[in-house]
C-alpha cells in the first residue's frame, strides 16, 4: 500500500465511471478514462480544488459528511464505501482485534461434520487454516494447498481447475482489498499482496483497480482432473470468537450430477489414502 491510499482509491473509482453512468452530459475531448475531478466535485456538492487535494494526498482529514457525498458521487456499494472510510482514518483504531491464526478443536470437528461438502477455514489473507477430507480431495490438483490467492495466481493448475479463472481471480483480489480496509495493520496481508504483485502482473493489475467486495455466496464451476466438471455453490460464514476467520463451504445441489461427482471424488481419495496407509505399514 502507498502513503496516499485514499487518493489512489478515489482515482481508480473515478476512472471506472463515465458521464453516462452518473447522468452527466459529456463535453470536450477526454484525455483519460472516466470522470473528471470537477465532475466528481459537482456530483458531491463540494469545491473542485478540495476534491483535487484529496486525490493528491494534500488533504488527509475529510469529514464523514464529505466521504458520504463522495461515496454517492462515485456510486460506491456498501463495502467499497466502508473501505473508503477506513482508508480515510475515520474508523476507530484498535477496535478490531488481530486475526487468529489457529483453529480450535470445536471448529475442526465441525468441518468433519460436513461429509458431503468441502469445508475449510481461511484467514483474511486467504491462508488455509484447516480443511476437511473432501476439501483436501477437491484441491488435490494444486501443488500446495496453503493460500487461496497464491494458488489462483501462481499455481498452473488453477487455470484449468477454475473454469471461469478470470472471475475467480477478480473475486479473490476484491476480497483481499476488502480485508485491507477492515484491518489495515495486518502484516500477513500486506506481505501477501506485496509478493503477489511482484510475482504476477495479472494480480498487480487487478489490485490497482481497487474493486472491493466480500462475497458470502456464489457459484463455482470447477474441473477436477480425477472426476471432471463440478457445478458447486459456496457459502462463507464469519467465525464468532475467532477474529478474521471465515468458514467456507463448497456444496452441490442434492441429487444433482455434481453431487454424485463430488461423492465420487471423496470416495476415490479416501481409497487412495487407505492404500497409502496400508503400503506404509506393510512389512517389506
């Protein structure tokens, strides 16, 4: 992150809107994409010089009223608006405890209680903290099941595993951006973003777009090399009592072909694990 995170965010969001998007009449040649600063200022009902100072980092203490007006002018959703407030430093410091990096035994038992669904726990940096057997089977094409963002951008298996890879990439980056607003001092997240931006031009480009959201439910189209295509739905739940942790569950519609395929995947990998265990303990 830079020393002018708020300005970077405002510029990126301004560039995503055209006059038609906000009911303005376009005039004159536009040298860059998006709205002009003066147009945002008009929509927000403020002095254009003041808005310019915000983007340039020369004004760093906007009032909540100013931020609300800018959020409306830029058509920000709830999560993007919340992110902007936090970048401006209006969110109470220290109100959010640091994420917990270990999973308690009760939550681990809960994961195992989903025999027909792939269940796992992530921290805000998308590190895998725990997973059940079916999740291990589902992500088995990857070299290492350690960090979801790293897997999507740096593991070659991701391009075929996620049928809509671009959509998966955009979603995980927007989720990371949302997490930085919730906890701007989380060192693990900063380190991950820095390493991925250096290693992947695609990640760097998506990160610079400043898209922000944290999905709770969506569909996933996957292609597993052992069993073929899977149409799954995932749901995400915040873990109470474990700051920053999210329980993610991938499941198929009951009775659907994907439900049968998911069950087959679990059976194949369970058989493989038993065979490996037998070989390990069979005397030579």
